């Protein structure tokens, strides 16, 4: 594709030299990935500014650059100055890959908690309906037999458009995408034509980035502001932010919830340690649903998927069938089998609200003790640490505070931040995560529940100067083996 075709929809502020039209062989915002005939986009990131690497990109073969700040550029190179390079990258990526989101139905899921589970539920419904869905999410990016480990919940615009283009060529009917607040704030999804969108909930998270909860909400709200009249949105009616989202979108709206007032309601909820069941009513739906998912928070996740299926016109009988044989979601209250008579779960919960939901769910399913192993990530919202400490120690019988991706921060300081919110004496500190898991297993008696929270599906631990392999599920199995 020619350069003039790629940039035709950009608001160009200036050109440093006459525009040289050429066949663009690729686009990159990483100078190390530039090759001959490429278009380089200089992005000012949170840690590095791409404008510093323009000369490197040119040396690697870039024939034109898109910049936000006027800078010294060799005269023979076309420099296109725009007001927002992130927005420009999203638009030109879509053009370069032929705007695939206009030809495949893209479902966007946003919210603090539940995105991953809802994406798996919708994928299961679509497969049961004989469609070919693809998924771009926190655990992995997948379609058919291809699975790519996820580096970000929502990848950058180049990666998104490239994946959508590939998925479309391979025959995908739908692309189910988890849409993070960072991605929305950084315009990674700006040029995507979303067919539908889902809002799960909004609780405190990512304030290290967004600074205030209002900013966090406004980032999430961008998805709904940009929906068109031909699209539809699914909104959690029980969440206070739901009313605000309903007012800012022109899309068709379907709400769900447990409290009165939602279009689709769950009633007569029955929770068990192995499954959840409830009755559904509203919008001509009247059915009893059962799924092998645990907890009240998963009632909301199932309702979100059911409401989406209703909006898409999928037969409720198909939804019911998909729910009944739904598999486990990796790292989301994922059970670990053992012969010790204890119930062990690994979960991704890493916010106060998520921990509240998961521990309360387990509490509702047992009269025995609940032991929780958890920590807080480094270089993330510090204000949630004492809140997480308080939530766990108030709800669990015993807590073990440990490391959880401390990154460049001092692990001991992170633990001290967690302890500031604790008022009870039902915890201990074991920084080594494997040792902490082993202690929990040694404390557990028959019928007790152990929850290892924070990392879920992750298979690594991020330390100051390195990333080491570490999977909570494997660590649990190794500890169990050494005990027997």
C-alpha cells in the first residue's frame, strides 16, 4: 500500500519536505523492528520516547516518519507531523491491514473484573452455535489451534490489526477482545469498529496510571462513547457506573443484574463448591441455568454472556447447553486436585473487590476454614495494598502474605504497605512464594479451603533484575508431592 493511501485519513499538521510516495512494506513504532521501506511512528511512551530513536529507525530503512514533536530529521526523509502519534498509529494500522474490524464482528469487553471469564463464556456459546470465534485477552491470543501467550491484556494497534486481519483470512466469524483501560486511554483500539461491547464493573485498580477513579472511569467510557447506532452494548445494571455509561452511548442497550431494574435478572441463586445455578427472567427469557463456576461474582459473568447472546439473537437453548459443559477458565478459581481432602484454588484476584468476591464465594460454600496466600504487585497502585490486606484478613481465617511480582520495588516495603490495613492477628509473612504455599498446605486440615491469589494463570515471577519461571499451580503440586 502506498504511503499517501495509508495516511489519507490523518490530520497532518505539517510536512518537513515534499511527500515522497512509496510502497510501504511495513509499519513500526519500535526502531529495532524497522526494515527497508518501513514507515516509523514515534510514540512518546511512559518510559521511552520514540522521537529519540528516529535516526536509528532511518538507519534500519525507514523511508518516512510520523512525529508529534518537530525534531531534527535528515532532509531526504519525509516527516509527517500530527497532533497525536498514538491516534495516528491506530488509524494507519487499520488502513495498512485493510480495516479488518469492518468485516469481522469484534466484541469488546471492559471492566475491572470478569473480562477474561466473560470472554471464555462467549467463546463457548459461539462454538456451541457452530461459529468460529477468536479471542484476544489476558491469558492468551487464540484462534483454532494457534495460541500466543499474552504480553498485554490488549496489545498495541499494529498487533491488533495484524491479528484481526489474520483471523479474518482464516475464517473467524467473531473476535472477542478484552479491552483494558490502558488500551483505551492510549488509543490502541481507536480504529476498531466494535460490533458490541460489554461492561462488567468498575472498582479501584490501576490508579498508579490513571491517578483518580474518575480518570479510570473516563478511560473505560471511551469504548461506549465510540459505539455506533448499529451496535449494541451490555451493561451491569447493579454497578453504579452502569447508569453513566447508559447515558453516553447511542448503541442499543441491554442491562443485566441481580437487583431489580435490569433487563435480564438472576433469581433463586444457589451456590455450591462445584457449580452455580440460578433462574433467569426478562426480555422473553425464562430458564434455569447451571454452570461449573463458583461464586456470586460468576453469576454476573454468566449473565453478561447470556445478555450478549440475547443481543446477538443466539438461541437460549444453545446458551444453556454451552454453560452446562463449560470448562475451567485458567487461573480463575481453578481447582488443584489432591488426595489430602482439602480444596485448593488458584485465582487471579489482585484487587480489594476481586478478593472480596472470591473469598466470600468460598465462604458461602463451606463451614470449614479458608486460608489465603496473597501479595501485591510492585510498580502498581500502592493505595490498594492496605485495602487488600484488610479485606483478606477480615474474610479469611488465616492469611499468608508473600511476594507477587515485586518488580523493581523492595518486597519488604510492599509487605509493610499491605500490613498497614490489617487490624487482626490472623496472618504471617513469608516472602518466598513457594514457601508460603507450602506453609498453607501444612496448616490445612481436611475440608479446609486454600486460595492462592494474585497470579492466576501467570507462569512467571517478576523480580528486580530478572523474570523467573513460577506457576502457582505447579508450585502447589510440587509442595503436595514433597508432603506425601
